[in-house]
C-alpha cells in the first residue's frame, strides 16, 4: 500500500517563512491551521508580556489545546483564543484542571530553562 503524495506549501507564521509538507488536497485545512496558529501567536506577542518566539509558540499551543479540549467537553464551537492561557483557564477550569495547568506551566518553565519564567 503506497502513501498518498505530499505537496510542499510555503507559509508565514509571525512573519517567518516555513516550508511544510502537506497531503495533496489538504492545502485548505493546512492554511486554516496556519492562520489559527499565526493569529494565536500574534495575539500573545502583541500583548507585550512574552517576547521569545519559542515561549509564544508554547503559549499559543496551550491556548489552542485548551480551546480544543473545551470544545470537545461542551460539544460546541471553540471560544476565541485568549491572549494568555492562565486567565482563560482560571475562568473556565475546575480546581483540578487549574492545578493540572499550573503543574504543566511549572514543567514548561523548567524545560525552557534560564530565559525566565513562562509567564
């Protein structure tokens, strides 16, 4: 069984170009995903509290994952991506979920190292 062919698509996220592999016919879905990631990252950057691109990417990923988890739980449309995860998480999460998110943020701070704290 052969795998479907891939196409290379050049995209821009926060002003930086990326060349991504994409299954033929999946370009529209990829471009939608790129737009969501770019929007999430730009909102965090524009809020001015986080400058490092890798930290912005981590926060944007967490925001999008949180939004997806909320959508799955509620069975409805996702909410707009908040500028930072903790405020949204504290407003919408149970105490158990808040503790888990705080634990994840602490782990990220440890992994990301000496650049300073994530938030």
